[in-house]
């Protein structure tokens, strides 16, 4: 049980430490959910593009620090 607790804290720490990343992930998932109402394909495309964009923003932000 301690292993799961530690793992959860580590994963949560990834999002809590970088507030911008957490906001971008939530925004991407919300946009994909809305787009999936139109079509499952659109939802997948939005999720893929949003995830790649979020990754790029995160990498650029980390590089500047």
C-alpha cells in the first residue's frame, strides 16, 4: 500500500509543481470531450494535437529555466 501511495504522490507532484502544465492538460481533455460530441475522430484529433502542443509548451518552458 505504501508503494501505491508513494507512486500517486509522485504522479500528482508532476502536475502540482507545474501549474501551467496542469491547466493545459485539463483544457486539452475538455476540448477533446467537446469535440468528441461532434465525432469520435474529431475528439481524437483534438486530443492528439492538444497533447503535442502541451508537450511542446512544457519542453520550451523547461528549457528556458
